[in-house]
C-alpha cells in the first residue's frame, strides 16, 4: 500500500464552460491514468454570471455516474465548495453538472489536490 503522504505531484486544474439554455452543462476533468491515484482536496464550482438551480458533483466510470454532492438554488457568483476529499482511481472522471444555466453564463470549476503513481 502506498504512503498517501508521499505524493508525486500537486494537481491544479481550472476548467471553464459556457452555459446552455437547452441542456445541463457538464464540466469534466480528464480521466485518471493507469496505475495512478488522484485526490482532490478542494473543489469549487460557480456560475459567475447568473443563478443556477442545481450543481451536482460526481465521478463517471465505466458508463455510470456516481453523484457525491448536490447544491440547490445557487445565486450568481456564489462559490460552491466540496465538503470532503474526493478519491479518484484509474479511469475515474470527476465532473460538475450545472442545471438551468443560460447561453451567456460563465461557468468555472477549480480543482486542487495531488496525484500519486501506484506500483
């Protein structure tokens, strides 16, 4: 078992997307690579422009979505913060799904944590 306190590298990503008046918007990270562990210690999601009826955080793996957290009725520029660390293994894709956005909305997801290679 690897020592989780001796990670290989820090992980920082900021993803941006535009809103959509016709569908939910999904902002995703790239899949976790083979023989790697990614731990997200801080995740924030915001609609910088307008209100959003729902933000859901989840992990996608092998055709299934696993929802981890949900925030309802989010006001414009409200920073929604994950409540706990999120562990991702090989092939996992972390995502935020925002409902009830508009075409001109600016959506931002920020993820901070670390990665470790597994032997």
